[in-house]
């Protein structure tokens, strides 16, 4: 993802607002933004990993044991997914969905993920 691409700009905006929500002690609002960031950053290892680390932080703030375990598992699976090339497009990255299940994209996310556009 090039830093000036629309996808990168949207990813940075979602991550920035999620961090603000976490700082404001609004982890549920942060998680929603992190789901969007996950879809946008999933193809880039560092971005993908950083989203799961922030999701882990949000899960901790929510005191959600299931989500904590899910994020720990995803932190282990992220490098494997990148090495194997098996990343389910559109997956929102939270523990309430399978880590292996592709998901439908909203129109705006599909447009942002189309790397052929500037």
C-alpha cells in the first residue's frame, strides 16, 4: 500500500480515530473502526498486525475474554496467512467471525481495495 493511495489514507483515518476512541475509553466504537481498518490493511503485514494488536487492546478494555483469545489466535495466524497467501478478503478480523471466512465488501471498501485506481 503506497502511503498516498486512497486505501492508505482511509486506513490511517480509521486507525487514528480508533486510537482516539480507545484514549476516550470507548473501546466498542474503536472496535468498529478497527474492523474497517482490518479490511483495508489486511494485505499489508505490518498494517494487518497493528490492527490485531489494537483489537487486542480494545478487547482488554472491554473485558471480553472471547475476543481476547480470538485476537491472540489471530496474532499467531497473521504471519502464517501472509506466508501462505491465504488471507480472506473482506474479513473484519474479530472473533465473532471465522478467521478463514471471506466476507462481502461494501461498495466503498471494494473501491478502496481496487489497487488499479490511483
